[in-house]
């Protein structure tokens, strides 16, 4: 006779959600931490501007590689354990950055910070294991939106610290917050029995995915600097295609794959990941364009002349709106299903971009645009993990969530490349500098609008009946750590 499924350990839902939400915000801070320092990094690290950009690029690359690997390890050895482990490189990397005085230690520290990106998908998967059904959707929405919330709140805070104090305090602060998050997780997340995903860790699959992603994202992120037709850029893209194709063949043949591509190919999972790719693009494009518009000198005719700190403060309400929308989105998903929430979120993002055509002449107008896009992002980011977890086996939730997070990261990388190309091509020379034109900003915003509409269209194709059936299953979990 089969043994009964162990009951989930006792947990305080409010404390669990608060701790995991705080952890997600801390993880998000690593992306905006260095934004106020971009102009000063060459002087701080005694290097040139081109080399200094690696401080940002290496974090994105490390996060992209680490996220699916940490998810798979969480399914195999326990999500609570992997969640705690992910905070270790975040702490150590922050300390290394805080004491760095040259480029290489800073790059190493930022790469270690990127390894902590698995905190959010692992946290979402733990919520599914431990929370009661009626609290699940809202909690997942809040955890998913924590990346945007942390970014929106972290930018003005980082700018204020960088302007008024020593820049090293930014990294010491993140190290301290990460240590606090580790202690809170230890207390709030109870030990859980581990229902291990079968098999052993796919080391070759992890290496193959890592190499393919690095080639792809490095080509996307640095193509504008190196030249899109340069041998280096083209070589990276060719290598990415070759390695990822070989990786896919390996994953289909190996007994215990890093990413089960057969599950990923299911219609609900595949279409949700495609929508996530587009949503990641749409979310990040406005986050790149609006701050530039705010900070450009008023002498350009379309810039608004705001300082870094003022810009961050104007953008900050978008983070609060995202948080409110995430809570509302959870309730909406509970009643109508996450597919409806994702569709509405995509349309709201598109509406935010559309409103920019009339509102980009003032800081108030751009703050409204950011708030509308933030509301749509809060709705969409909470719905996507619910759709994914409703279509995969219980032993695959962390790895499937991590792969979904990876698709969003790829979308943001492509947004950075496309926006960079548009603004560079539609710019004028002012003295020794090239500045984007108003037409360039408008084209970039319209592209973001179009991508959000595409995401909404993809969402309509997600099978509704399967979503509703699967979304009703969270109360069955609890043995899966």
C-alpha cells in the first residue's frame, strides 16, 4: 500500500510571505545598486568606460546561468536548503565589491551577486508547497513583483547614498540586508521533508546551457559596443545557436535532464514562457527609456533636466503601484484564473506605453507612464509563475519556475539591445556627445507597446481549461521541498 503524502509543516503564512517578499526585494537591489555609479565607475576602478560596463553585464550573465541550475538543485535537494545557499554568494559578493579598488575584484563580486538571482523562483516554489490555496495567488504575485519593487525603490535609495556618502556603503548595506534575509528565512521557513526529483544532477546540461546563454547574452548586451557585424559578435551568435542546439539534443536524450524539454514543450508552459519573454522585454524597455528622458538636459528640447536622485524619486511611485497591483492580481487570478490576469496585465503595459505619446513632455507625465506600466507588470509577473506551476509535476516546480524567470531575463537583455540600437541610430551630435532624439524615444516606446500587445495575443492562446484545472491543485502539495 502506498504511503500517505506527508502533511506540510506548520507555517505562519503572513510571516512566510513577508520574509520571502523581503528576500526578493534584496535580490532585486543588486541590479539597480550600481546605476548611480555608472558615470563614476571608470574613475573608481581606474579603468575606461568600456571595461566598466562589465560591472553590469557580468551580473546579468551570472544570473542567467545560475537561475535554472539553482532551480533544478532545489527540486533535487530541497528548496529551503538552496534558498539559504543562494544568499551566501550574494553576501560574499557584496563584501568583495565593498572592499574592491580595481576592476577585476569588482567584476568577481558582481558575478557572485548574480548567483543569488535564484532566490525569487525558489521562493515562489516554496510558497506553493507551504501556503494554503486561498493565500497562494496573492503571495505568488507579490513575490514575483518583488524584482520590480526592489528596482523601483532601490534606485532612489542608491542614488541618495551615492551622492551623500561613500559608494562602498551601498555594497555593505546589501551585504547586511542579505545576512538579515538569511536569518529571517531560517526562522520563517520550517524544515520540509524532501521529495527529491529523480536522478542525478545533469552537469553536462548545466555547462552546455551556461556556455550557450553566455554566448547569446554577451552578444546581445555587447553587440552595440563591438558592432553588430563584427566578427566577435557574429561568432558569439553562431556559437550560441550551435551550443544551444547541441544542449537541446542532449537534454532530450539524457535520463535526468537539467530542463525537461518535453514538459517545457507543453502548450501551456511553452506559451507562458513565450509571453514571459515578451513581458520581460516590455517591462524593461520603459525602464531604460523613461530615466533617460528625465535626465537629459532641457536644452535638448525633450529632456527634463532631472538629477539622478530626482529621477529615482519620480520613478519610485511605479514600484508602489506594482506592489498594489500584484496584490489585486492575486485576487483576480483566484477568481478568474492566472491567464486572465496575465492578459489584462499585458494590455495595461501596452496602455502605459500608448499614454507616453501624450505624456512624455513632463516629469509628472512620465511618472504616470511608469505607474501604468508598473501596474501591468505587477499583474503579469504574478500570473506567469502560477500558469507554469499549474502545468508541471510537483517535483519540477522550482526548475520550471527558474526557467520561466530565465525567459524574462532574456527578454530584458533583448530590450536593452533593441532600445540601445534605436536610440543610437536616431541620435544627433551635440558637441562631443551623441544624444537620442525625441523621435528615437518615441520609436522605442512604440516598440515596447507593440511587444506588450504581442504578449497579450500569445496569452490568448494558452489553454484555459487546463489552467483552471491545474491551478486548483496547490492544496495537494506539501511534501515537496
